[in-house]
């Protein structure tokens, strides 16, 4: 089921500004940008993102990863799938399927840190690390459970 | 109508996203939280129009669009007009039988910032509500013209520092009060008017669903914390919104048919407004001794407003 969910072929294939399109001053009024390659057979809210045929105009195919200086790292072992991070992520970057949190979409995450702030577990199951930090190193550094101050 | 189950957050999270990432809103912006929540709250087809503002310029940077639904951008002021035109055409084509899929439910939504809703697009919004089109207008209220450098709008509260109402030796920032747009829209007799906040996701999603279900023009004012112009750390967006609702700076309530007022959220502990003000850079100057009276005035007005809302809820008038 998780095939192509965390790393889809289409997502984040282009750096912003690297597109080969006409300039903004050549665009005329009334221009239409299609979000999908072909006309959809059903309502888009019934198709999972990994099964959609995104067109090159959809910002799904672009990446804003270069905005980030710190990144959230996800620790599956502590997560309780409360979905707080999913509902408050401003960049559609928390990937949840079938009520389970699967991971972070690093092509669209801007590193704001909202997900870490709203995480209710102890210790948090999402923490911010430097962009250069490897995931394994980050997980090895994970803090212990904090005791409540009496 | 097909509605996403929002009994709990796990159920809600099975919604298929229709708002894509790599839009260019600031990290931690509450606009996209609100937009995602609206689009996840329903399964129906959506026709969305946006006024010029942060949301519009950041989600349609040529050659990209972040919207997986029909989305129209026209001018600074006329999202309400555009969406009522689309709605009128939809009705006409339905009557003539020229729609491809006449049974598919379609909802019409307009988004505007507070600049385009409170000030520039107010006349257009008022007109569209008066004509009674079946649409939902959502104001993303970040209390200034954030897209153009943080100028004051009529939604900016008293005492806030903005680039055109500067705080300094002679002034404490904006001197005028915030316009009560929710009351003005309720006075239009709109069937559903509400003020909601993204930190209370369930109340907000239910409010959106109610507005989409209600036939006729609905207006929702949502508080959208602005990390850039309110001057706080991007990670604190939800914390600031929590403070906004718990200090009652932004009370959460709905008004049905222009008179039936329901308070949707009562904070267990009402926090003094000072905490909300202290968390933001735009109110920093109010803590100087000569400006303290402004904080007292803000607190007094909040208390009066809360008293007023509670009385209205009781009286049902």
C-alpha cells in the first residue's frame, strides 16, 4: 500500500525557477493552468494523491526543500498517530494514509516546526534537526522520556 | 451530500488532500491550514475564487497552481462577485440541461484576506450576500495587508504596530478600533455567519461543513496568525492562535439567520490579554509605561465584547 507514497515519481522533480515556460509577462489574461494531465473520470477527492496524474503545472511537481535550514525528523517508535501534525501542517507535508502517519514529505516541507510544537507525546515523536543531519544520527540522539516536575 | 467524517482526527486524516505543497506562503502561515481544512471537510466538487492577497499570489505563481479544484483569480475586490457569477451560470446551465454531470454536488467558495474583505472588497461582498447567491465567503483575517508589506487595514486592532501606523515617540501604533465585520455580515441577514480559528480544528471543520451545507450566502471570519507581520517564530502559529482564542481576543461564535447567536468555544481559563500581546513583536511598544493604558483599554473592550456575546446568546435576539 505504501508503494510510491513516500517517494512518488512526480513529486518535487523541479527546483523553483528551473522551469522552461514562457515568462510571466507573456501570459495573457484568462490563461488556464490544468492541474492534471488528462480530464479526471471522477471527483478528485476520491483519488489518492499517489494515483493522480499531476501535470507539470501543478505545484506538486515543484520543490521548496531549499527554503529549509532545519528539518523535522520523525520517530515511528514513539508516534501514537494522533494526526495533530497532519491537521496543522501548512504545507501538506505530513503523509498520512489509513489513519497512520507514514512520514514527512521533504520536497514540500519548509521547516516551520509547527508539527513539532503540536506533537503531544513524551518525548516528542517529531523533532527539529539541522538540514545536514542524517536521519539515523538524529534518531540515535533522541532524548529520553522527561519526568514530570513535582 | 458527501461529507468527510470528522468524528475524530484519525477519521478526518483519511481525506484526500486537494491543496498541494510547494506553494510560496511563508513557513508557518495559517492561511494554508485553513484552506486545507476547508477542502478536507468536504468531498464535493469545489469552485473557488480568490481575492488578491497572500493566498492568491502564493498559490498561483506562474507556471504553477497549488489547487486541485477549479480556481479563479480576478481582482483585489471581486472574489465574491466572480463566485456568484459562476454560481449563477451553474444554476442556469443546470436548468437548461447543458451540464456534463448535473448530479455531481458543487460548492462555491470565495477566499479573501482581511484587506480585500474588510476594506477593498466590502462593497462587492455586501452585494453578493444581498443578492443571495449560494456561496461561502471565507475571510482569512491576519489583521493587515501582509502581501504588500504589512500596512494597516480596518481589521488591525488598536495598538498594533504596522508599516503605515507606526509606533514611536508620538504614537502607539494604530489608534482606531477593529471593525466588527461579523456583526455587519449578520446584519445582512445571511443564514450563517461565524468567527472560527484553526487551533480548534473540530469546531472549524464543523463550521465549514455547516456553511457549505447551508443554502444561501454564508460568511466566515477566520483568525490567521501571520508570522511575518505579527512578528513571532513560525513554529508558534498554533500557540499564538491558542492565546488569541483563550484571551477572547478572537471569540469563536456563530450567528444563524442574523439573530441566533451561539458561542462555540468557552475557554476554561480566560487568560489576561497581556500574554497574547507579549507573545508578538507588533505589540512590543505597549509594554512601555506611557502606553500601558492601551493594554487596559484592550482588556476592557474584550470584557465588554464577551459580556455582550453572552447576553446575546441568552436573549436569542
